[in-house]
């Protein structure tokens, strides 16, 4: 399974599925990340946390734990 953390810097990928549930899944969806959304990875911090992405025209920082539940194409 390829997750958001596996997408290289400078490339885009599409969300296939959001794993997990409850408050974590709701928070991710509230940020605009839903199934079928294209995410562009802008940069990654030196230790991999956080990942800065562009979603629906705005910049967003996502923690490692959140990036791991996003299955990407």
C-alpha cells in the first residue's frame, strides 16, 4: 500500500482511500482531503514530519500519523 509519505517531493498523487476512522478521519476530511482528491507534495521536513502539501489550491502541513492513513495511487 502506497501512502502519502511514500510520494516523492515535487509529484502529485490521488487519494484512493482514507484508512482509520472516528475523529482522525473526520479531521482529515475537514481539511479537504477526500477520496479522489489530488495532492501535490511540496516539501518534507528533514525527519519526515510534517509533510507540506497542496490540496485544492491551498497549502497544508500533515503529520506523519495522518499521512500514513492516506492510501494514494
